[in-house]
C-alpha cells in the first residue's frame, strides 16, 4: 500500500534521511524509534504531506503522496492537536462538517447524525462525561483521547501518531496504549507511530523501525543522514537484539547531541 | 529585613497604596484652588468643585438657548456615535485584513508591504485631505478614527493569526477541511477574543483622533466643547469634561474585558494554545 523507493531528505547541506526503502501493507502497526534528530518525525511529516522528499519516491497506492495533508491520513500530534475554542463534542462534530462541502457548519439532519456519530466515538474513547468541557479543562490524557477520536471520525486509511503520549504520565500512557491497540484492531487502519520510548516501540504494534545513522562524521555532522537500520517483526525480538539496538541508539543520541547546534533546522 | 524585591503588600495595603496618589492629588488641588480663590474670587484657573458642579448642572439639565438641546448629553451622544462607528469600521476591516494576510501567504505577499507603509502614515496628517474629500460633516471624523486605528488592528490580528499553532491547521486539513472551512471554523473564532483585546488597546488612539477632529471642525461633541470654552478660560467646564471622557474610556475598557471573559471562557482561562 505504501512504498518508499530510496527516499532521502536534506535541508540545505544537512542530510537528515538517506536511502530509505520499504513496503507497508494494509493494517500494519508500525512504531518508529531512534535518537532525536534522526529524522523519524521528518519521515512522518513526509507521510503526512507537510514535507516532501528531496530524493527518491514515496508512493501511496501507486501514486506519489500529495504534498499537502489530506483526509486519507489522520494525525495526532504531541500537543496543539485539538481546537481550543470548541468543546469536546464540537471538536469531533467539526470534523464531520469538514468532511462535507460547505463553509463548515452542519444544519438539520446532517447535524443530528454528526452528533450521534460523534457521541458514539466519544463513548468508545471514554470521554462521554466530558463532552461539554473545553480542551483546557481536560487532562493531558483526555486531550489525546479527544485528538484520537477527532482523527478517527472520518475513517482515514492511515493514522499517524507523532509522539502522542510523550507528555503523559506512565500509568496514563499504558491506558492510552490499550485504547490505541483496541481502536486499531476494530478499524483495521494502518498506523505509523513515532516514539521516543524504545520499550513502547517494542511491544506496541506489529513492526518496529529503528532510525539511526550508519555513518557519523564528527567534523561534518550534517554530511550523513539516518536510515532504517532495523526493520523487525514485533514479538520475534530476542533480548539481545533489544540491548544492541538500545545501546546503538544511545550512542547515536550522544554523537548527535555533541554536534547538535547545526544539525537540525 | 527582606530584600525590597521580595516585599509585597497585603491586599488591604495594596488598596491603600493604590488610593493614596489619588487622594494626594485631590488634596493638592483643593488646597491650591482654595488658596487662589481666597486671593481672587474671580480666578478661573483652579475652580472649586462647587463651581464645576454648577457649570455641569447647567450644561446637563438646562436646554441651551441657542439650540434648545441639553448640551452635555448632546455632546456625549455625538462623540460616542463617531467613536463607535469609527471603531466598528476599523474592527471589521482590521479583522478581515489581519485574518487574510495572516492565514494566506499569497494575500500576505501582496498586502503586507502596503499595510506596513500605510501604518507609518501619521493619520492626523491625513485630516485635511479627509476634510477636503468628505467635507466637514460626520463622515470625515468617522473616517479619521477608522483610518487611524485600522492599520494597528490589522497588523495585530495578522500577528495573532500567525500565532495559531500550525498543528491545528494541519489537523483540520487531515479532517478534509477546505481553506474556507479552516478560516470559518478554526481561524476566525479564535480571532474574536483577540480582536476585542486589540480594540481595547486602540481605543486610546480612537479618542485622540476623535477629539482632534472635533476640535478642528464640529458643531457639537466632547472635544468640540472643550476647545470652544477654552476661549473663555472655562476650566469649570473643561475639567469635568476631561474627567467624564476618562470615565467613559474606563467603562468601555471594562465592558470589553468583561465581555471577553463571558463570551470566550476558553481564551480568558489560558486555553488559547
């Protein structure tokens, strides 16, 4: 369904990603891990359409991914994902309105059915009690539940998650994992999730990608980009591989850290 | 003894400290006015409060011999109408220009340089042109206020529009929203409370342009009256008028702030981002 052919991305002289080739089928759940500055978020943005590859080709169903966001690819960011001026229910209902022509307001029967649909989905993510609250009155976990409901209401084929649980407490995070897995099983959509947390990547989802730099030149930190160094089926990873990846990623993180000032735009 | 930087007054002390300068000024005026009036009962510079009261009672309750109107209320109504219209026009124009230039790079590319230049033109220098083009009637005064504060509101809202996190705009697009839908449902409603803030800030300039225009060419209005009675050194009218204008300015600011809190709770409670 999604294919990358030798995709690379550079900002000026700084090579962020290089030589990425892969093939993802319908219904896979892919987690992407790696040190910060290793381009996993950049790759997600290319899938989203807010960044385009500077080399190679990124293909969805045989066609290049459009260079602007669209309704087939939903997104949940770490923050700012929901609309602060709308209540929880309105946040989801506005998504229904966006999927139809018009200026963004639903009336009559369309509004009623959007409301029913939104209430159903909000119940599934456990926000029924909070439908009239504004986002600033929600906890971090509730906000992300809302963002997920919003992203799913129009039934996208692909769901992109950009460190969605990075700012949450560990207990809440476990609940959120459960929710995401459950929704993924029920809807059968394809999920790409970027995470900082190596462990999270190892047990969530079906497939794990590790973004890492194979080569690193301390004198010219921008010369080489990261690529996918491991492409693993989750569940078949032995502890040894985990340790290797963990130490490799930390090593790169340190190397990137030391040369950071000019690495990322 | 704590460092001065760490010393804060208690709520009661804060109130006292806040009132103190007002009381001192009042006392200073009373003493000075009294001293001058004892020396010369016909002194006009620092009238006693009773004299101001008499003058205001006359203007507010006795129909004018010339026009048969209650001068004070007529002045207030005329001025508020001009100010209200001018500010309203400026708010609508500023909102539209600010939103479109802030949200659409293509519009911004063609409008922003012009907007920058226009905002540098001193509005009062345009007043003669307005008088020539629109005549000495109401239009030129309203136009001066509108022209004077529109660029400020427009640039402020342009900035506020750009401060809306890009994530929100991307999110709306992933939900299938068109440009129109994003402007109507995401950008515009978030600009309303910011527009009210912007209007609050520009009201001071609005009063300035109003009084300037009335001073030069008008037949009524608060600014007109002040400049008219200046010829007779009527401080007993000027001082209450200035106090009245200050009170009105304070009230508008208060009403706008309250309406922002009531209408947009998500904004006032720090949920703006």
